[in-house]
C-alpha cells in the first residue's frame, strides 16, 4: 500500500520514502486517514513501529493548508506536540523538520525543553511558530513569560501519552489543556495505555478513533529475544562485564534504578576497560545530548541509564538492552526493551533477576504474556534465596486485607514511588516559610 493511497500529498509521501518508509507501517496505515479527516485518535503500537511519522505526516498536511499569521505578523502556534523528556522532544522536532523538507513552504518548528537557558528559546519564538514541540515544564515557563500563546492551537499531540497522563505530569498537563481551545483535534500515541491512565485519556478525546496494533499484526516485526539471568545483586556488574566480553557486544544500553547507580556502575565498568558512561536526569542537557550522539556514533560501548532513556529515544541498530535493575512495572519493561529491535531489526533484552525479585519478574512476565526461562551462568550462580513471605495477618476492621503492592504476600510487586514532582509539591505544601523550589 503506497502512502498516496492514504490521502497524503506527493511531497509528503516522497519525504516518508526518503526517511526509510517505503510503505506505511500498520500504525501509519491505520492512523493517517482519520487524522487527515480531523478526528481525535488514540494510537497504540509497539516501540519502533513508526508512531511519530504516523502523526507528523498528516499533521504537516493539515497545517500546510491552513497557514495563518496574527495581527502583529507573528505565526500563532497551530500544533502543539508534548513529550515527557527533553531527548524525545528534540527527536520529534528533528523528525518534523526532516519530513517537512519537501514541502513548498515548510512550517516553522520550535523545539523547547528545560535544562538549557530559556532566553534563546524566547528569541526563537519572537516571530512565532507553526508547530511547537515541548516538554510540559518549559512550555509553561514560556507561556508565563508571554513568549507563547496557546489559544490558536488546532491540534494537540501527546507523544508517549501514558507517561504524560501519569500523575507526575498531571498538574502541568491540566494547566496546558486549560489554555487550549475547547474545539481542537487531540492525538494520543504510545506503546502502552495502562488502565489507570485510560480514564484520563478519555477525558481529552472526543469520539476518537481507537487504534491498537498488535505485534503479530506488524509488518517486519522485530524479534526481541528475551533472557532472564538469576544472579545475586553484588555480582551483577561482574556478570555484565563477562557477558559483554563473552558475546562481543559492541553497544549496550544498561538500565538502572537511580542516578547514583548509573554513575557507580559506569565507573566500575570503565575501570575494567569497558568504555562506559552514565546517562541520567542529573546531567546537564548539553552532556545528555553529547552522550546520546556519541553512543549513536559507537564511541561508547555501554551507556548506563535511568528510565529517562526508556521513552521514545531511537538509537538505530542497538543490539542489546540490559535490565541491571528490574523496572518498576511491566509497562516500563515494554518501553525499556523497545530501545532494541527497532525498524524491523532483531534485538536482545537481558534481565538480571535477583532471588528477592523473582516474584516481581513473574508479574512482568504475566502482564506481557511471556515465560522467560531463568538462566544460571557458570561462576555467577546466586547464593541468596528468596525471602519467605510473611504469614497472612487478619484484615483490619475497616480497611480489609493489606493492599500494599510492595508486600511480598501480594506478589512482591513494586508500587508507584513518589516522583520528583510529587516530592516538590509536598514540600511546597508543607507549613515551612521561605522555601523556594528549583526551576524547571
């Protein structure tokens, strides 16, 4: 099926081919026609399936036919694309620019995110922009400083929508939506839509087209082979180094649970002659951008990252992802391992499973409908054993049985920890005067 059959103009169909899309992927074939009609769309498809192009291509066509200026000669923002991370915002902005190159009059695209000075972004917005790609915090900063108005936005896109609808972004998203026109087109795209965010998604959509592309329906679906290796926590770094050397892995993305772990593991690998570097939210934006580019250029063998790297980042040809620390949820697991096996390529995802985490990993398997055999590597067999679950206690008179998801009696599932934003809000609400929070 050619792109032209979906209703795209020849210039955009040609631009898609130039970016490697010789034919529409399933999510593109299903999403482009209703977006062109102006319908709200909720699109769910695996990572690496072409979701970004699925909304960018019809968005460019719709805006191309409706280019306006305000009374001061500025371009009002007609489309707003929100992304949860700086790296994803930059990546989406680059995709928009690449796909718009062949248009007779390409739109003006502004990409704005935190971690860098706001002044150059304000200067870039002086003449306005047709399409704004932003992280929520920096977008609100610019609105508060009168550098941007959202009253003319005709299309709102949430990329990695499940993360943006999570409680960590709830207040910012509510403020942004309140600034938008009630009559607009809303597009939500993600690899997952957990039940807990679906109600929030429903509140943003009007009579939407709901599209869910299953893996087995995808064309050239990648084979992400999964391995689960039993190992004691203290032996994980040595095992990781052994696997890298034994299998000759030249590029590996390793996920850990904290910024400290990213720094610590990367340093230990580097001392062992493995070229490794950390990647996390505590680094400056310039350093994060530099690390990603160097990793894409194969200048690092290993990047040890927190979940800031799990969302939407496209590293072509990445062969291996390792869960050094298990993700907090099955949804996070999907996004992490989706960094490999992209664009029809094969990939490998390896999870280190400590005895105390066995119940948690079984839940991840259950949610994904998988059963991954546990491996034991010679010389790295675990000596620890799984803790015995506590004896069940009688339910309280009012609350009933324990509902703590971290309770081993409930399967050892890790619950949702307070995010950084949650902690900042709690600190702001505390009865302590003279406290100021950090800027975005």
